[in-house]
C-alpha cells in the first residue's frame, strides 16, 4: 500500500473528537450561583416591598449587573487553559468600568446640586451597603466557578481569580437588585461597579490560592 493510500485510510477511520461540554458546565455553574444568591436575598435580606411597581428599575439594575459579568466572561474562558491570549478582553472590562463611571458623572450633572449627594450615595446619611453585600452574595458563584476552573488547570491564577471574582460580583449584584432600594443611575453605575471591582480584588487575592495545582 502506498503511503498516500495509508494516510487516506487512517483519516477515514478517525472519528471526530467529541466537543467538551464546558460551555454547558459554565452556564449551569453561573445559573446555580444566581439561584443561591437569589435565595440568600429572599431569605436573609428580603425583596423590596414595592418590587411590583419598581420592576423596571430592578430589571435595569439586574441587566447592568449581568452586562458586567458578561464583559468579563470571555476573559475567564481564555484563562481556563494555558497559553490563550487575552487580547481585547482586558480592555473591554476596563472600558466597561470607565463608561460606568462616566455614566455616573453625567447622571449627577443632570441632578440639582442639592440632590447630587443623595443621588450618588443612595440617601443623605446612607452608606452604600452594596459594596459589602454584593461580595457576600457573590461567594456561592465564586466557590462554584473556582471548583470548575480548577479542572482546566489555569496557569495565570491571579488573573483567573480576578475574573472569577468579577463574574461572581455581577451575579451577586443581579440578586442584590431585588433588595436594593436605590434606583439612581449614579448610585448603581458607581457603587455596583465598585462592589464588582472589590469582588475581582478578593478573587485575585483569595481565589487564586485555591486555583493552585
């Protein structure tokens, strides 16, 4: 048998490689984290009493949070396996943060000067508790994503941990939107972004330690 004939015969007998079901696993992981975070809000914090009337602002806050997670997701996927370039993905996350802060500035400029502080902080004497509560609600998703990513043996573990933290922060913020009583654009685009950034920092510091292999 000629060499070309042998190669052709072997090629015919080769079965196509089965695609890895990592996309389904990733989707189920994030969905499970969202469900757990939603239950924590419903049981621990309580859904805001006027959620029926305020469903549009709640949906917009949840959509903003989902977009934040979606922007970081491509970077997390690249970091799952060694050697994959990040390219535009880091830039996309930075652009999202910059646009969010710009939106906060524009929204504040549209407010009356005497109302700007209240619109930005969510109340005259209020504290942006979302910076504390969103990372707590993000914890279930972070644990699940860390467990999933460990199976792919990532090498850039600090970046991988930060990506996990940011995605988890977006998921936690989606759940927090059901409780959050403040609907100000300036508040959401500032403090939700800060809370997600805190989650990313915690992920880089803590999560990376659990990604070591």
